[in-house]
């Protein structure tokens, strides 16, 4: 059973228990999915409304994009949990002999990369929602302006969650080329998100 099939109450309770999963990455993915859903809602409240005829096609695109992205984001909830669990499994591997120590190290590095890639993918999915966020905020139903602003705030917060999880895993990865490439990619996404948020706040 996917954790996303649980009730909101059960999910919140599971986050609060002693287990490290679901943690910040999984929570960030849920928050991002809610942000995408809010953008979709704003667009739904705009389509067919008098005075918004010029934006109908764009709002239909926002609806389609929001529906697609929220599903992708929810898939990342389970992926984040699985990735962290693999790291924990690797840490528990035996170090009794040099050979076992080597295997453990290789498995750990492999799992850490995966644990880094999942939140990066979360950040990437969030960045792909920028055009929709800008459109919903600028052209969406003005009666739902606060919902568009809420969506943007949630997406920004979830992006920060994703970035924090990328950064903490990078600290333990020994592959310098991988680390450098991931840091550069994360910075690029950060610039995109900051530009989007700044533009939305200006409207």
C-alpha cells in the first residue's frame, strides 16, 4: 500500500513518529502536489467565467499540467521513502572483512546517489510548474488570487525541502564529478524558482 493512499490524518501521524521516513523529502513532495492542485483549482475557477475568455486556452493548459504534475509528485513520495530506506539498509551491511567493507561502501555510495536524485527530481518537477504558477497568478480568477498565492508559497517551500535533501546527501558522496554536476543543476533550478516567485510577487 502506497503511503499516499492513507488519510491525511494517518500520514501526519506517520510523519511524527520515531521512524525517519516519511521525512522532509516525502513531505515536500506532498506539499508540492497540493501546490499543483491549487493551481489546477484556480484555473478551474477561471474557465468559463465572464471576463476571462482571453485566458481560457491557457487556463485549460494549467488544468492539464496541474493534473499531470500532481500525480508525478505523489509518485515521488514513495520513491523518497524507498531511497532513504536503501541508505539505511546499506549502513547496516557487515564490515567484518575488507571485502564486506568494500561492498558496504559501494552499496552506500550507490544508495546515497539515489537518495540525492529523488529530491532533485522533486525540485525539477516543481520548476516545471513555474509557467502554470505565473499564469494562474496573473490571469486566473481574481476571486481565487489568495489560492494562487498559496500555491506559489507551497511550491517554494517544497522546493526548499527538496534542495535541503539534495545537499545533505551530497555531503556523503565521494564521487566529485557527480557532486559537482548535481550542485550545478540544483543552482540552475534554484535560479528558475527564485525568478518565478519574484515575478509572481510582482503581480
